[in-house]
C-alpha cells in the first residue's frame, strides 16, 4: 500500500513534469483536459501550487546577488549529493528553481498580491488557491489578490481567460482599466487593448461595468462579447467562442476576419512582423487556422488565398501587397 509520503512525492514529480510541459507551449486540447483532470485532485493541486509559488519567487528575486551566490554553490555540489532525494532532483529546474526554494519563505509568509506575466509568444496556465484558473496569453500581466471575502484580479495588459470556481460568498472581480467584470462560477475572457477592453463570455454569466460610471452593469450570456471604450460601451454581439479562445491551445482561428485585423493578431506572437502596403486589401476577409507564432505559415496562406505578394525586408519584416498586373 502506498503511504502518504510516497503519494506526495509522486504528486511533486508529476507537478514538475506538467509545469515544464505547459511552460513549453503547444499543448493540445486533449492534453490540457488531462492536466485539468489531474489538477482536480487535492494532492496534485497543492503540489502544482507549490511549483507556481517557487517560480513566482524566482522572477521576483532572481536579481538578488545573495540568492545567486547560494544557487551557484548549490549547483557546484557533487552529483551524488543531489541524487539522494529524487524529489529535489525533480523540482530542480535549474538555478532559478534553487533560488526560488531559498526564497520561498518570503513568498508564503507574506503572500499579498501575486503577479503573473508572459513574454512575447509565451502562454501560461495559472491555478489559483480557490480552484479557479487563469490562462494568460502572450505579453500579458495579471495581478491577483485574495482575501477572506473577495477575489480581486487586475489585468494590467494583454489577454486572459478566467475559469472561476463557484463561491457566492467571495465575489470574483477582474478589472482592466476602467472596466470591471463580476463573475460567480463561470468562464470568460478579458482582452485589454490600447483603446478598449473586450469581454467575451464562454460559459455562465457576468456583469460588466465601468468603475467611474453610474450606468447599470451590462449582463452577458454565453457566446456574447462586449467592447468597452473610454467614451462608450458598444452593443453586445454574438461571437464564436471556440475561435475567440483558440489562443489557449496555441491556435489563431480566423473566421471572416479583416486582413488588417488578422495581421495585427499574428504580430502579437512573434518578433517577425507583417506590414500591409497602402494597396493591400486591408478589409478583405481571412478564414483559417494557424499556429500562434508561425508567421511564415500565415504569410504563405494569405498570399496564396488572397493573391498577395510577400516582400522580405530588413529587420524581419514581411510586407504584403497586391500582385502586380
């Protein structure tokens, strides 16, 4: 019979493996479903939360010279000493993880506000202490602060999909600029753009309001989207939820999207940029499914389907224009 210690060790090992896999990106639907099924177990959830806590500490304290020195010393120890504990080996994700382990006490003694962010082309799956989860898209940042009676999150930039655990006694509120989204048990996306905030509801029900307005909140139903700008709130419209949230699986799904809009979306995931020449058909519709970050595949697809010409320029820029003649 497996004892509790062995179960905990196995959970730690599996958590480390899942974290490495999810951090690498390109996780399909089936694999993501297996992850959430695995995460539904209390022991596994606790193990994965510890991994996330360690990596959060790494980002916050990686520049501390004292921790860098300790990490260097740890990495110089004989290999035999490291093999003594399989759990330590499994959780050793390089010098950064060692620094995180050293700094873990600072994180858990003063939990406060947790900040999660992604770099260009990166996606992250974040599990919160109440069973809720956040899928964070490229170049995004979200701050999380939980208390005994509230669950407050702030999307500073970018895009995130929130899957909310039901807890009527603790409102789950996401703020993005002047826009606030109140949810109970539901799944919704918030995309904070330069001049507007888009809220898309996948499941359940949410209330969207402007924090500086006395207007009543707008209630969304599944499959609806609301765009909020500093000056106005646009009418609610229906959207294809699968297409809107395809990025969570590393896919960009375009269905009758204007070329200019599709190009702007593709550019979010790669340093290789696409530009449209003045004569390019910016409003022509694009349909297709592309891997996020695969700029070349998108260029090949639209040049063939729309009859465009692609010209490579300096600085990794590809310019799209109409074919001559």
